[in-house]
């Protein structure tokens, strides 16, 4: 009556990784200060070019200090955006991953509740605005 | 060759509003410190009960000080969440509205760009995590 | 500063339609008791096989009496489902089309408001259930 | 090779609930005439204010008689809307919950099939209308 | 802490199928050259009319040669479209099903990675285009 | 009664572009063999780092020969994937842009119709698979 998620490809284990993949695995662990390679990266590694494209961009945006970039947002705000997007898309892996990241940054369960209350509310107003095809209040662009 | 958005109902103008609707219109303008009632609320007013339910919740979450509640998030973070949700849902009215709110709070065009860069990136990883049906890295709940 | 929707193909006008397309246009007008062919069908007509596949299915489900089928749902409930789906998907054309259909069936603006209030609320709880990855309450299948 | 859904927070058990949360738990069971608190509410209870905001709105819309409101829609239609939204959003918890509610209201498996056939068909036409950027058939608003 | 997917209806086993359902089951196995009826069809069979409507359309589009139709696309391209749509919708069943179909057609893991890299990238640009409400570059329709 | 899309930021015109932005504008025109910079890039240019991150990734995936990479997919298949994703997300700008690209590659209106027929059909089966929470047919990963 119940069945789980069924992965579509076999992830590349750390022990199997060589060359570019091994180097990126090492960079992921060092950059994120974790001692394992999350499933996301081990799956993307089935196409090494793709792994590199995704990691390069994520590193630049979420770990800007490692590439000499200055972010205008603090790390918690960046993870809140990631969680809001993931919840809106209903992406299970991503919701788990970004909730874990927020908690590591010190977000408690009540604050998480407030973030998600806002996510939930605007999911509602989004549906209503589309449902009524409400015209934008005209404002000059930024 | 081009046609615009077609509203499905006629909004209730401020001059037409009476009773509960008029009271909520006044509260919206006072709470948001604006001198007009945005289209969203004028459309919801076609069902006064619904207008009240949506406004009560939005006021509690986005203007907590007006109901004696203390938020764990600052106003800019709250609007960033709203924008991230709206962009992910592709809701035109909402994107315009929350971009305008952010700009009123002092967000400049480059910071907006960084917020949206993160929105865009995680839209991508969300699609990938779902596309590969990647298994969550198991972590205990918060 | 504003630009409209840009159609990607040129619709087939009624006067241009021949053969299978002309026959389906006539059937659409007769079945729906309208005196024009809505844009949706004129666009689908750019691939006549596709037009036929979509129209056949829609006719069976939304106009069951014309194919000798008995529906378990009344016409208003069927259009409410169509509107709920369209609003959730944020499909502009579809929201307009199904709102128009509901109104032709006698739905007034307050009832529309209640339908959409429910659509909006569950958009919110959907986002929350996904955001927390809430486990289903286990129940035996229907 | 398979892994399940991983909840992100620990729900508040009924035995642990106190104050506002305990009162809402009791109200949920009485209003819905069930003898357990569904997971949704036990998870939302991790932020008591949020639990209250969501329950208040859901109660007003889905159990209008308990707050002295008259609904223009019958209970089955209200749950059909909830299911249509949940299916469109692909929300697993919500699909299970609203299917269970419909079945409690007497909906059989064939009627469920017809509801979902309509959901499925308009998911298709929604994608097509967006894919072709079909212009709305212009109609005056409701 | 983990729970799986909970089916909402009991599928119709092959041994239970009679009449129209049995005939369609046989056609599915013959058309797809497989020796079992996938869960999708066994669930749709709970409403035999619905089963027929979905199967007829899918057969015409995905197995055109069986209905004397000539497709302008090759089978791998058709499955790639199916996978791109399914990944974008985050539909677990569908992602598994269409990945399996692609692999049967000879797609290897690196090519799958490239398909999904493109899916992931345009999920990102889609979110950005909506987030900024970028105006279409005006081009005449096809 | 109708209103268009309202851009949220002012795009950077070609004449205004300097430094990194000007160089990317030139690269976009050369790589895509077009004589104007599409709105997408002129808007992203409001945050030059973001423009670079998006362009680098798109160039690598969609114009692989310009970076010495060999693609396993032909250009038309790559654009079909882009269109399928864009239609599924309902992204107006993106649908227009990728339809234009396909047409430049020689896709005619009937082939476009077949692509979209498949997009539309699987939007439908996706909704159904989620609506019934159909369990995956268990298959070993690729």
C-alpha cells in the first residue's frame, strides 16, 4: 500500500570518484564543511560536465566568500529563499536539504514556522491573483 | 497579435465600498501607509467574507506589530519570501506587488538581482532533484 | 513598459477551415451552443489531428450527453473543477474561459468568490504540507 | 533504492499539547468529527500562532455552519475543489487527505475517476493554452 | 520518521479485468511490447471510460504507427518531451516511467544527464523571466 | 479591462552597456548569430555577476561547440526540451523565445503541434499519477 521514491540512476559513491568528479566532491565537502557528499551531487556526477556547471553556480551564489564575491544577503536569508522556492515547487529532496541547512545556521522550529506561514499565505494570494486575473497596479520599473 | 490580461470580475471601487468592505479598505490604507487600495483587495471585495479572511491573515503575518505580535523576521526578509514564492509560481500581479514593496523598503536593483539569482538557481536544482528522484539525505527532524 | 501576450502561431479562421477542421468547428459551435469558435480551437487547428484528439476527449467529458454518456457530476461542478485546475496552474486563457462558462451556467460573483476562496486556501495548505514534508495519515485505499 | 518522505519537524503529539494548541486540537476533532488529530495540524502546532491562523480560515471555509456562515456550495463540491487543487499541485499529503474526505462524504471510486478525468484533461488544455500563448476570447468581466 | 506514498484507490489486477478493461490491458501489453500492465493503467481502470479516453490518446501520440499515423518526431524525442514535462511537474511516477522508457530506447546515463541539465537550466531561466516579468521580444507568429 | 505585463526593472540598453556587460552582449549576439540583445539578457544585466552566471551556463549547454564541448543531442532536440519545460511552467517570455528558436531551426507549425500535443498529454497523465498517488513500477536505476 506504500512505496517509496525510486531513484532513476545509481549515484557515484565517493570511493568510485576520480578526476574532475573527485575534485568537485572534495571541494563540496570543504566548502560546505561537511564530511559526506550529499546525494544530489553524487547523482549529478553521472554527467561530470553537468556536475561542474551546477556546482560552480551554486558555489558562487551560496558560498560567495570562497570565490571572492561579496553578497548583499546574509547566509540565513539565502537559505530562506532556497526553502521558499523548494516548498513552492514541492521538491521533497530540496525541502529536506534546505531545512537542514537553516537549522545548522541556528533557525529554530518557531522561526521555521513563521517562514512557512508566509510561504503558505502567498501561495494562496498567488492563486487568487491568477484566478481573478487581477491587473497589476501600474508602477514604474526599478 | 497581442492582447492583455482580462480581469474576470469588476473590482469594487473605493467610492462604492460600504460597511465591512469600506472598513477593511480603510484598514489596508492605514496599515500599509498607502493612499489607494491595490487591485487585489478591490477584487477580493466582490465577496466580503473572503476579503476579510485574506486580509486578517495577511495583516497578522506581514504587519505583526499592528496586532501586537512579534515577528522573528524583519520586513525585508518577509517580502523576499513573498517574492520568491510569487516568482516560483509565475504570478504576474504578485511579482509586481512584492517587487514594489521591496523597493519601498530600500532594496536596490542589484540586491533584487541577487535574490532572483538564488530563486533561479534553486528552481533549477529543484527540477533536477525531482528529475532524478534523488533520495533525501536522512536527517532527524527539527 | 507594458506588453501583451504574444501568440506563437496564427490561428485558423473559420473562413479558412476545410475538411476535418471545418467539421470540428461546426461541432464545437453546435455542442457548446455558441456562435464563434474560441481561440483555443482555432489555434489547435494548426495541427488537425491534435485538434481532433483534444476535442474528442473534451466533448466526452464536458458534454457527455452528446455522446450518450451519463455523468456523475453536474455541469457546474465540472466547470468548477476546470476553474480550480486553471487557477492553480495560473493559466490566463483557461481562467477566463472557465469563468465565462460558469457565469453562463448562472454562477454569480459571490459564489465565484467562495470557489476561489477554497482554491486559495488549499493552495496554502498544499504548500505547507510540502514545506514540512508531512507524512500522510495512513488510510486504506478507496 | 527506495526511501520515503522525511518529515522536517517533529509533530506535537496530542498528549504534549497545552493551552492554545490543546484547545485547537479539541476543536479540530469536534468540528471534523474525528477521533485523532491529523498530521497536518500536529505539525503546524510547532508554531501555535500559525496553527491558529490556518485553522481559523479552514474552519470558516470548510465548516461554515460552525461559525454561523452559510455556504453557497455543498460539502462535496468544496472537497472536490480541494482535491482538484491538491492534484494539480501534486501535493501527496493533501491528495490523500481530500480523497479520504470525499469518500467519507460518499463519493465512490467511479465518481472519483470522473473528477480526476476532468482534472487531467484541463491540466492538458492549460499546458496547451500556455504553450501557444493563446489570446483570451475577450468577454466583459463578471 | 519516513513514510511512503499512499495510493488512494485499489488498482484493478489483470486477473480481475473483464470486458473493455481486459481488452485495453491486452492492447497496452501488445502495443508497448511489455508483459505486465503498469500501475498507471491498473489505477485508471477503476473508471473504465476514463481508462479508454487516456489510452486512446496516448496510443495515438506515442505509438502512431499502430493507428496508421505518421509522426514527425522519433520515439526518443517523444519520450524526452514526456520526461521534460514530468520532471518539471515533479511527478514521481511519471519521471520513473519515462526514464525507464528512454533507457529501453537506448539512452545512456550521460545523455540522460544532458537532457536533465537542459531541463534544469530552463527551469531557472523560466523563473527569472517570470520574476522580472520580462517583456517578450516581439516576433510575428509561426 | 485589459492590462499588459509590467516589467519590474529597467533593462540595460546596448548603448548603455560597458565592461563585462558589453562583452557579454557582444558574445550573445555572436554566439546566437542575432543582431540584437534579447530582453532577457538586458534585464539580467542589471546585476552583471548574475548575467555572467546565467549566460555561461546557457552557452555551455545550448551552444556547446563554442566551448569545445560535444553534445549528445542535436540543436532542435535541445530547443524542444526548452519549450516543453517553458510550456509546463507557463512562462510566457520563454515560450515565445523557444518557439522562435525552433522555427529558426526549421520546425514547422504542424511539428510544433505534435510537440505540444505530447506536452499537453503528459501534463494530463502527470496530474492523474499525482491525483491517485500511483506507486512507481519498481525498476532498477539506470
